C-alpha cells in the first residue's frame, strides 16, 4: 500500500466515525460534553427523549459510536483513550 493510500484510509476512517451524545443536560452529561469538546472530538448532541426511548436508552448520558451504545463509564474511558 502506498503512503497516499494509507493517509487516505486514515482520513476516511476518522470521518466514518459518527459520535452521538444522548443528553438531558445533567451534570454527567455536561462532563462528557466538555471532555469531547476539550479533545476536539466532533459529536452531535441529541436531546430528543422520544428518540432515546426508541433506542432503549433509560439513562443518560449515553454515547453512540458507529451503532454501539456506551454508558457514562465506557464513554469516559473511550474519550480518555483518544489522543
């Protein structure tokens, strides 16, 4: 694989990761939101309670990355392991 191809794959890989933060504005939600912002991780904030219920979310914050739901502890660990 050529260097250009590798760099392109890295860029595409980063773009394909979609991060959703399901939040109601609670203190733990604000912690995750702040950490994402400080780490410069692009995310979309979702406040629609009906959408959360449809996904089976019963507590917040929840973070969704490529269709995988992470609770507060797992989301915090995921963020902390980012460069």
